[in-house]
């Protein structure tokens, strides 16, 4: 039986320029797995960027939204 090989993509974050490995084919191992973004942030990302963002940028956007909502 032939094993299925999942290919991962090496990408450059369009927000900060950092290189990272996108594992969308194995989502549980992807660097973005587990990050929950508010709908407003998701829309901003979709409208602003054409590709995946790195984990650090996703976390920064997530924190920016939390800070904006608390008024800090």
C-alpha cells in the first residue's frame, strides 16, 4: 500500500516578512492551529493579506483586538 505524503509549504509572512512552514495539509500541526481570532480580525486579515500570516503576527493581531476591546 502506498503511503500518502502530506506536503507542507514554506511561506513568507506578508505582514512581517518572517519565513514559516504552513502545514494546512496536517492542520493539527500547523503553526496557526489553536489561535482563535475574532470575526473582525479575520475580516481584516482577509481584506488586507493574500496569504497566511505567521503565528507571531496572528497572536499580535489577536492581542491588539483584546486591548482595543478593553480600552487599554
